[in-house]
C-alpha cells in the first residue's frame, strides 16, 4: 500500500455538488460511471473546474494595488508573451495563447510579476477573449491611472479546432488600447516591440 498522499485544497461541498452533476452528464452521454476509469472522474473533474475558475475568488485590482511604487519613469513598460489559459463560456472548452501588455506610467509603476497575476485572475473564469482583453486593460488603468494601456492577445480556441469549423491553425487576435496608445506612433512602437525578438 502506498504512503503517497496528495495535498489539495478545494471546497469539499462544491466538489460533491459538481461531482453529482458531472456524474449525471456522463450517464446521459452513455457512459458507465461505475467502471474503473470513470469511477472517480466526476470528483476529479469537479476539482478541475474549481481550479480553472478560481479567478472568481480573486480581486485583480487588489493584486495591483498591493505593489504600487512611486516612480518618475515616463516611457513604455512592456510585459510580453504572458501565457494565458482560459475557458470559453460558450462551449466550456479551453482557449489559450499569449498576452502582451504595456502601459506608460504617470508617477506610479507596478511590480512586474503583478501583471501576469492579473491576466491569470481574469483568465481563470468563464470568458470570451474580447472581454478578457478589455478587463486586463481596464484593471491596469484603474489601479495605476497611467498615460495609456495597451493589451494584445493571440489565442487558439478549442471550440474552433476540436468542433465546429475544425480549423486547426486558426489564431484569434484581440486588442484594446487607451490614452497614449490611441496615437498611431505610440501604438506602432508597441506593436514593433511585441513583434520583435529582443531576447
């Protein structure tokens, strides 16, 4: 007998409730929920759904407010190639890709690790890519009051690749700009920075 014990933290009541419903879904699909491979699947899937939607329990604005610093830097700050994984609210299938975020400080900067944390907090909810892009921009704007914010997101959607149109190489790009990034010159500088390999 193994002494291995995995330590996880999930809401036990939610796990039980989700497992009941997921067991019903599997049965409706024609599966035998008593067979060995599926016996614990409803519980495992219930935990997975809690993990994939944990962003509902996180306040992204507070993440940024916890790491603000006074700084007179007036040039663009870019954090690019942030990995993002989310769930399409229309089909409950994943979409994933990369996010590129920039802002121009206006007396305040934020700890660089906080920007990916904000992306994660919004992504770990049922989403559409368009809304996710705007939410990241709006949160940074609200916390820092910068001279401008830019967000570009490039994602592949399993609802387009596994079902429906089944186009395997399709990539969806969304963008959201405000302030200084609405000016053509500034926007072009940002696009150039995220397009070039500087590392």
